[in-house]
């Protein structure tokens, strides 16, 4: 479990987010990872698709010290949800989430329960229904995300262009809903910070490295795929060596000078 190596080399860590291109509950060491980070006072956030949260995992989650548990809720109906999340089962996910939230809300000290929805053309028509569903299920808050990542791959970025929804249209549709749910103490946010520009540059290479399942260091979670780019392997070098490497320094320099690599351009308004 190379997470121990990362923590041992970086006792200054504040927060670890367990997410990636796969489902964290597939990892048989997930609770060991959470506990090891907690041992050193590191806050742990976990993002799941909700499909594998059975009763055994719910019991373990209820005794863990997670700071945030986020569940992807990309539709309010089986048709929409399962169209976006291929081979998923909307009713199973919904039941798992209901059981998880019911259990965790019995705890005085518990993680924040957050719903995440990636808004796209396939679910935009259900945007208000999704808000109602997440409120009814008992989530603490709902985060609408608008950045469809292509993981630094041109073919996926082209596919995503057909699925993107205009930000102004999203805000117009949600304006009343956000105010309505705020009165019910259920905050709804629209995440915009990933929409960058030459004036508002990416900060990820300075503060939030991403580690692939195999231990390679990738500049950010929006690329995630170590086959697109990686700065080194934690199994071969210590993290400080990788973090201060010439390759990483040049990458940061190029961002400062707006000399972006192709795999970074999708995050910048100038190239959208």
C-alpha cells in the first residue's frame, strides 16, 4: 500500500481525497488507508459512485473518521442515471445511499454527506429533480459540477463538447432553486473554479498532486491518467525528489507563461 509511503514522506499533509478513474471501494485496503491517514491527523475525503456501499461497508464507514463522503448522483431517474453511468443500477445506488445516510446521521460526529452531479445535456432536463432527490435522501449539500474532463485526451474532449451545457443557462435554471433550498438549510453550489484563464492560472501543480493506482505522480485529477503524463513513480523515487524535479519545475513554468501543453488546454476558457 504505497499510500503509507506518501504519508510517511509528507507528514505535513492536510487532506487526502480518495478518488480517481475508478471506484475506491474496489480497493480491499480502503479502510486501512483511511485509518492510516487519520492516525497522522490527515483529513480524508472519499468520492464513490455508491454502487458498492453494502451493509458491511456502511458499518465500517460509521466508525471511520472521514471528513467528507461524496456520492455521484448524475440523474433523478433510472433512465438518465444509467445512460450516463453505464452498467449501473439507479435503484441499488439510491437504496445504498439511503441506508448509508440513515446510519451516519445517528452519529454525533460524522462526515459531511455531499452529493455530486456533473451537469451535461443528458441530465440537464432533470436538474431540479436531482436537487429534490438529494434533499429527500438526506444529503447535507449538493455540488453541481460543470467541467467534463477528457483526462487530457483529445478524443474525449471532442465527445464532451457535444455534452457541455452553457454555464449561464445552468445558473439561470438553478437561480430560484438555490435560493429555495437555502431556506431549508440545504446548500446547492455550482463549482466554477476549474474553469481557468490566462489571468486565473491552474494551481494544482503547486498544491494538489494526484497519485495513480500504480503510484505514478500526475499533475492533477482532471488528467488522472498516468499514460497521458506523469512526473515520476513513488515506487522508484521519494516524493520530494519528484516534486522538485526539473520536469515538474518546467511544467509549472509553462503554466505561468501560458505555454500550455495540449492536455491542459481543455480547462482554459481561451481554448473552450
